[in-house]
C-alpha cells in the first residue's frame, strides 16, 4: 500500500549522481517496506524524512513515534552484501556492531536502529584524548581477530575477496580499468608491479590470517555512545583482506588531529591483540608497514560499488584512480 511521506534531500556535491531514488516506483516500494517493517514492530513514522543521496548509497533517517529514529539504507548491486553481512556480524560479534531491524538481501535494503552519538560528533563537542583512539583501534583489532574463522561465511555472503595472496592480480585489474590515470602515473604503477608482488608474498609469509577489513574506518563510521564503548558500522566498502589494511584511514585521521607524535602509540595499540608466540613486535610492525601501502587496493576497488549510470559512464572512476596512487605513498611510521 502506497503511503504519503514528506522528505528533504541532501545531495552534497553529487547533484547529478544516479541513484534509484529518482524512480518513483522504487521510492514508493522502499518507503512502503520501511513502514511495513515498523508496523510489524508496533511502530510508525513521525515527521519529515531526511534523505542523503550519494553515488554509493541511499540513506534515509526515519523519525519514529515515541523512540529514536531508524535508518534505511539501500546499496548498489555491487554492495548488496552489506545488509546480510551486518546481520551476520551482529551474531558473530554481538555488542560491537549494529543489529539490523530488517534486511532485504535481494533488493540490497537494510533497516537499522540508531546507534547513538557518532564519534565525530563527540570529537566536535569536547576534547578527546588520543588514548580514546588507541582504545578503539585495540577493540577493532580484537573484533577482526574474532572474525577470522568466519571468512568463508563472509565470502559466501558476497563480501569482496581481496586476500593477501591475490592482491597482485587485483592490482592488475585495477590498473587495467583505471582509464583516468595520467600516463606518468600509470608508468610509475607499472614499474612498481614486481615490488608489489614481493610485498604481498612477504606479508603473507608473516602468518597473519586474512579477515574483515572495513576499508573506511573513520570517525564518522563508528558510534561512541559512552566512555569505553564503540559500535562499528557502515560495511559497504568492506573486503576480506589483510586485517592491517584497516589501519590507514583511522591513523591518518588521528594524526591530522593530534600530530605525528601519536603514531607510535596508535600502532602499538592496534598491534597488541595480534601478538602471538613466535610473532615478534618487529614482525607486526613490518606487516603494518606493508599493509599500509597495499590498503590502497581495497580503497580503489571500493569505488566500483556505485549505482549504475544509464549514460554508461562509470561513477567513481577518478576517485578509484586517485586511491590506487596511494600505493606509492610511504607509511608515516618505520
């Protein structure tokens, strides 16, 4: 049954990005689904919907009578795994991720509860010691370790595989598809190919198993509802890869806020849960050094998960090429 909703739309700087929201039949079906899921729980919407449209998602904040708002998210086909993955993570690592209210895997829709305050909001409101970033990285690493046995399940759910041993092939595919690369940049990447293969072989030899890489873990992708509590969400860029590939984004964000002097403590906090007999601190730091560069590959690949453009153009192609160039960057730590 079609319901009437009022909404305000935020497109940011993506004014002409294609999304299914522009299709009335899709929009009506999606909002009806949200209302049906709420009604099944004795709830109903109240007030204006806030719609955020991006090339990689449709996100709708839905006010609900008598309780916190809920969030509807629609992914493009290449990111359809996010809803089922989020539901699976809630079973595998409860309390560390959001528990979806409903998932429609076929249509790539998910309905999520409100997770409390974003870490970004906390940072903007009050001073936060760098130790808080250390704690969130330590907890995230512990969650990654706990998820290692579930890697085959993740891949069956459709989570993209970017296993360490396969990264040279992933690089080749990304380079071949990066039409936006200037000739000089392409030549530098082609010249890097033998070294990249060596890095991957060395990283694999250090014995740290592939697991879930969030691939975009910044202060707007986790909730910090209370001291000592963190809730990780937004898995649309995720991949099965080397866990240390997750370091690049949060460390860069913390470094920009506190300065380079925090790097050693952040790295130690993240690496602590990975300590194991026969695995030295030098081994872990070397793995982090290698994975920092290789993380550019999963970031570049994630830009391919956008809504198809009827014009035939490829949204995100330029951003993917820029991300790929990140493999040329030296890590900010030894």
